[in-house]
């Protein structure tokens, strides 16, 4: 397998070799990349529409998971943890943001519970959640379909002939009527640009023909005539880590990366009824090519695109809106970062902010800064020899993290990798029992840090962002962007600001 095409699926190389290959695969110099990420031609007051939602007992940090929204609850399943291990746990949260006792709840599932997965995809249909593909603990791509019944907390497993249904990971999937439309992905070193379609009601795959359908969206013009996709017609290149949404009887894909490390910023539409592709001609500016971003439908005819990764090692927190009526992108928010956060280092040092103003239930709170320059060896040895033993009188090695103090604290990579579920339980219980810990449940003006592999959803005219990772360190935080607040400011004219010219 080509090791340079993505940070998600690599062969087992040494860290130094991997880092060199990533740097060599960059298409643009680092200084130019930085300038493109720090553009200022957007509303500089946009951060006031963001808020961080601090919630009790969050799940283990994760990326490349799946999520769905059902009756005021948001569910997440699977993904990778900080050790790159796959997971198969499920959590949910009741999104009453005004409830002071809002917290995550771990679900007890039954039946054919999926094996630990990452880079899988999921979609909700009626009372069931459908999960297809992904890679397991041994990095094998799967073609298994798991069906989760929300009412019964029960999983059902469906297996298929791999010759008929090719295993896929890093693909995209969305619901069109009562069908799951799946595009792209990879398995066994091969990348795909084919569409396969699963008919939920008939429990069958109909990737080469148009079949009868009772759903209103697909009912018009439906018949039993076979429609073979003409491979000679224009179609998107094979790719992974792209996004996909549904517009009426079409799926719309954007971005992604191919096997050779080429990033895309093209947009394509596939007509489920006619089984043909059409490239979307975008008017004006378009976002930089990216992978690992999220895309979600807003107000029926707009796509919201957040985050992602460009140039292999640069996660971003850009926020764009695409209008299907005008075929134009609008930049809502450019990257809001410090310059020193863009230089990749093999072993970065993480500094954790331990103020009690932060959520005590967060596993490590939030990343305040990622130092990209390691200390000189002499200085490092001196600091180790002369550093006081702060944990000498503590009953538990993580007590300082959970209790917080006035200083920041360095946490070594070795320490991070040692934290397990038992330690997480300790941190949660310590925070629960300490009445002196006070924190803001909703902190306004907090913008999510750059990330990819996250999930997004719309609720009460707010776009929520959960999880994802930056520099291979995952998150378990929740942020939301308040469109209602933005709309009120636009109507009153209070969000007007001086727009600076973007850097060239």
C-alpha cells in the first residue's frame, strides 16, 4: 500500500521515515501554506457565534467515528482512540444545553455488537442506524452491514460475498429515500470511484439497476429497466476521506484524497434515478483541496463544510457555506490559529491548561498549545534532574490533572499512552466529589481548534461539532455555532466589521 497518500491508512514505517515522506509529498511550501490558512477576509467577529459545551463524563477521545441524531439525543459509535486503537462503544447525550446536569451516557448494547471499527460510515433510517464498512483492529477493510435498533439497543449483523460487495473504508455514505448510497473508499490497497446502493426495504444491493421503490423521492419514473453505468462518461476520480450529502434524488460528494496523495476540491452529483454523474460547476472562489472535513445540509439547499486537512499535515478549522442556488462558496470563517501551530514535529509536547475554569470532566481538558520544537538534550536532562516531584504526596498519579492548579503542566507522550479506563473513571469520580470545582458549562466565544475526522449535526439552528483529531491527538469536546444569533446580528447590522485583504 502506498504510504504517502493519507495519514489515516499507512504501512508500518518508522516515525522518522513517515515524517519525511509526508513533508516530501507536500505540493506547496510551508510558508505559503501558512498564508493561505491565515487569510483575514471574513467577519472577524465570527468567534462570538461559537460556544464550547462542557459536559460531564465525556467518552474517550476519538476520531473517525460515526454519529447520528435521534429525538433530541446525539449518539456516537466507534472510532480511534489516542493509541490508534479501534473502539466499538456507543455513547449518547441529551442535548438540553440549559440543563446544568447534562452529561454523556454510555449505552449497553446487545446482539451482534460490531467489532471495533474506524473509518466506517453510518446513516439513520426510521428507528434503525445502519453502519457499513470501516477497518477493524487488524487494519482490514470490511463489507459488513450492522443495523442498530434504537428502541431495543440491539445490533443485527449482515454479511455479504466480498466478490459482490467489495469491502470499503474511508468511503462516504448517505441516505436517499430508502436506499444507502455509498461512494469511493479503499480496501487491499485499491481505491474506488464506484457507487454501490443498498435497498433497505428489500434488503438487497442494486448497484447496476433501477428497481421499484415505495419512497416518494425515488418513486417518480422508477421501473424495472436495467440502467448500466457507462464507465466512459465523466466521473470523479477514486478517493477516500471525502464528504457526501443528499440533495433530493442526488448524492453530492466534495473533496477527498487519492492514492497518490492528490487532494481534491471538486464537487460531483450522482443521480440515483438515472445513474449518471455530473460535475458541479462552481462560480467564484472555492475552498482549498482537503480531506477529513465534515459536510452537512443546512436549510435544504446549502452545504456547510467545516475543518479537514490540507497538505497532509495541516488540520484547519475553516468554515464554508455552499449555496446550490448560486453555485457559490462563502467563507464564514478562515483558520483561526497561531503560526507556531503549523509546524509538524515527530514528538510534540502537549501543554495542558489545568485551570478550574475548564471542564473537570475532560480527560485532559483541552490542548492549550502544541509545542513543535523539542528541548535541547542538555536542557531536558537538567530539567529532569532538578524538577520537584509534584506527585510525591498525591494518592493518585492523575490527581493534579483532575484537581487543577494555577500553573500549566507538561504531560509526556508516555504518560498519555498509559491512561486507561480505570484512570478515566478516577478522574470523573474525583471531579464529581470535589464541590469546589466550578466551571462554565457554556463558554461563549470559544472556537473549535483545527481538526479532521470529526462529526457534525444540526440541532435548534445550531451546528454542533464533536471529536476529531489534530496532529494525531483526538478530542472529546463539543462546540456549536449559533446561526440564530448570527442572523439576529445581520438583521440589526451589529456584526459588520472591517474586512481585511487576504494575504497573497
